[in-house]
C-alpha cells in the first residue's frame, strides 16, 4: 500500500475493484449531487496564511473529544453496510482506528454487529443511532451498546426519510448486490470482489438480524429498517434517548446555530456539523461553510466536529482553524477498505496524519492546538 500516496489514490483503486453499483453506493450523493460537490469545493475556497520563522520542530496532533484523547483529530464516521465493499466491513474501521490511536463510530445500520465490533478490539469504540420510530428497537440498541462498553453515542438526526440517491435507483442496487440482466456483466468483470462476496456471509443489517420475521431475507430487512424511520421525531425523543444512554453523546446532522444551541441545552457534549455527506437533502450548504456559525454559538460549551468533504490532511487543518475539534471521515475510510481491507483503512489514516503534520510545518503552526482563524483566509486564485 506504500504506492498509495493520497486518498484520491485509494478512491481510484476502489473504483477499479468494485462493481459500478457498489462504487456508486459509496461515492454518490443525493439528487443532482450539488451538496456532495460543494462539500469538497468549500475547502478550495480557503487558503492558508503562511507564517515563517516559527519553531515547528514538534507538531502534536492529539485532541480530546467527549473526554477521550485521540492521537490525531480524525474519527472514522458511521457508514452502514460496508461488507458490500469488502468482507472485513466495520471490523476494519475499528481495528485501524485503534491502531492509530483514534476511534471509529459503528453505525446501527452496520453489516457487522455491535457485539462483533466490541470483541474485535480492546479499545472502546463509539456507536451511532438513528431515531428509529419503534422505541423498543431504540431501547434494545442503546442497552446492547451500553452493556458492551461502547464509549459514546452518536445520534444522527438528518434522516427523517431516506434521501433520493438516484444513482442507486438507476443501478438497481439491492442488499446484497444481485446479478440481473443489467448488472450481471458488471459483477462478473470484478472477480476478486465477487469471490469475496461469495466466500463470506452475505452483507446484511447485522444489528437487526432476528428482529423481524420478514421473509424477504436481507431485502426484507432493508424494507424493515427504512420503515422504522420516523419523520415525527422531535427534541423530546432525543432527550429520552440521551436519558436512556446516560453517557457521552454527540448529535450528528447539525447545520444551524439554533439547532446546535438546542443540542447543548438537552445535554449533548458534542455536535457534528454535517449534511450527511450530501446523501440526504441536496442544495443545502457545504458543512464547512456552516461550521463558523456553530462554533460561534457553542464552541466554548461543547465539542464541535466537522463531517463532509474531507479528502486531505490540509482539509482537516482548515476545519480545525475554523474551530472544529476534530473531523469525521466516511468515504475516505471506505475507499481504503475497498482498496486493501484493514491495511487500506490504516493507510488512509497514515496519509491524513502525515498530511496534517506536513501542513502544520509548512504554514508555521506548532501543533493543532495553535490553529485559529488567523491560519486561513479566502482563496486568492
């Protein structure tokens, strides 16, 4: 994997290894993908204000999020069903994160169960929860995560309904992917991926296995979990979830100062400024563009993380300069998984770590703690 130099290289390898329907599932966004594109473009609208003759012989990256010290300001964000990409699935994220001194967030829609993730590494990982409509399901997931020793709960609240991921609809994506007259040739053209799919248990919503008696197999589970989404959820439901959990919690999907303020008032110790990677509502602002107003509102009271568009260590540095404590990454670690399993995810974290380190040195900042708004300005090219 040493020939892989950038996250873009991992994406290229992922594209070659995966059938189109699976790659599009990972890489694509909602509707016209305006927000997906703008998440990345927002970083290009910022440039660094480079200082010189600063002692940058040491450049520590450690940060503390929700009371946990991380060796670098990067958290592997929740991404569901990644065993469609490679059989290690979410286990690769947990193992790579633990080795790098950071943490992964296991999705409630993961293809590896909370139990298996917890058993894979001694370090306490975090878990993600959607505000499912059935309280018994929510109770079960929270209680399981608590009993297994997960360290924090991340509640994602920007999915009252599933966004229109039109590439998935056009590709006829199923869970797991199935050969049809339209997709069969594409699947056959990726024999290594296909062999891995056939040699291991089929991807499924592992945390929901046994929850439903639906006869449609994994497809039935997909219908079941989508049916659990509840657009009637309110802040009162979040308060109930926080009380049930009773531990450190982050609200993911915050895009306004008003919602950030409310999150702190109900007891969240962190918020993630996120538009779900452009996979939900389209034509909403880039997450980076919203970050300053959220930091201005609650930056002194709760940890603020940035989720969306990170492809370079320099992107992380820009987000931290604007007040983020750390960044969540989703697609980059899944690209790494596709390219090389656990080794690929590990390589992705190495790349981001090294790029953060090099950027700090070159702009004259002796560690992430020295970053502030004076480190960036509008791009001038």
